[in-house]
């Protein structure tokens, strides 16, 4: 289970750190990411950034090379890498892990925006020798659409949910750090897996090396929620595929599937009972307006997840684990 919160010494503990970020067609995201990397308060002589292009077609590779050259004079080590053969963020992360020199590896994504003290706070729990994994928190940008407001209201991406998983706690690779020794004992990411690889890795680390997981809720990155129904449905179908893959790999229970009768009953209950209550509370300023439509959107997400779970078939190659 996650270790209890502590008050680590942030002034002296500064191990050699490698930050691995997979990138696919990231030209729109890279300017913001570059600004965040430059703004990190972690000592520049103790960190390297391994930016792994995953066969992008939009000029990402050239942008990474230019960024690395531009920041070298500022004392920032950026190493552009490439994974052109396997279209998977996990395969791209493995390339970075193999090239990393740090004793701890931190992970995020190109569309994430770490706070300046993200790395400093994410790394401190590793002062405890039994900590193998540290999970930071994911917060949302201010919503610009109703669906973004809904996702923030439900805290869809919050890591406090993933660390409460009944099988083993885990963290999403948008904000995760792993001790290098743990990779040597549990293996790397499954390179042909397309979703669920973060949970799979965290579980293998805890099962194979007696490592503890720590939740660093003050190590924060920001991420934008999905803004359209198509994007929201795609997100939850991916969650469903992840459920099925992790069931196949680890035997964890599958998510529930709601039948048409259950969906109809819940919608009728919402319309006749929950909606009037939510409307009154919203008018009184007790709850946000998005609470009015929370239940039907919950059902939309649940149905999308069930569809993804039902349609998923784990490729045999996705069982493969790479090793250092």
C-alpha cells in the first residue's frame, strides 16, 4: 500500500535523475513542455531529459534536436532519442530507460505541464530506501467546455483514485517516478501494450521486489481534459481496453457492464429525483451547475468503457516484457 506522507528534506537530497518523455506528433505541445522543463527547480547538473520521438510525422524530431542545442548553453541536458519501429508510448519509454543514466527515472507526457517544483517534490520520497515508486498528482487546466468542467468535477484523472486500486496501487505515467533498480528486478514496460502499461509496471514492481509505493500529492502536473463527446468516449473506451488487458495479464476483475434496463432505470431516477435536487442545490450555490448532468454523463462514460472492454483483444505480443 502507499507509504504514509512524510516531510522530506528538499534542500540536500538531489540524486542523479533521468526524465523520460515519449512524444508522437507533438509540435503543438512542445512549446509549452519546453517552457516547463526550463522552469524546473531541480538542479540542472543532476538531471537529464530524454525526449523520445515515436515515429512522428510532423517535424517533432527536428524540433527536439533544435531544443537540445538551444538549451545546452543554459546547462540543461536534453537528449533527443527515437523509437521508429513500435508505435507505442511504452516502447518509446523503454528506449529512454535503456539510455538513462539516473538512479531514478521520472515520467510525464508531452501534453502535460509540470509545476516548477514538480521534480523536486516527486523525488524526495526516494530518501526512504524501500520506496521504489512515487506517484505525483494530476490536476486539470481550467475548463473551457462543459465536458472539461464535468471531468474536473469528477476528478477523472486524479491519481488518488489509482493508488486506491484494490489489487495494488499504481500511478499513471503522466506523473510517475521509478527507482532504476526496480526496473532491473521487475522488467521494463511491455513494448507492444497500448494501454494499461502503467498499472502493469507498478504492479510488477511491487510484486517482484518488495518495493513500496509513495503518493506525493504535492508533486503536480497539469493536464487538459477531453473537450468533446468523441474525445471523452475515446478516453473511456481506452480505459475499458485497459481493464480487459489487465484482466488477461493479472486476473483482476473486469469492470461492470450496464444493460439497457439498468441504464433506463438510472436515467429515469435521475430525471425524477436527482435532477430536481441538484437543480435546487445549484440555485442555492451549494453545488456547481455541472452536477445537474453528472449522472447521464457518468452513464455515457460507463457505456463507453464497457464497449472498449468488450471489443478488446490482448495481442499475444503484448505479453512480452523487455529487460535491462
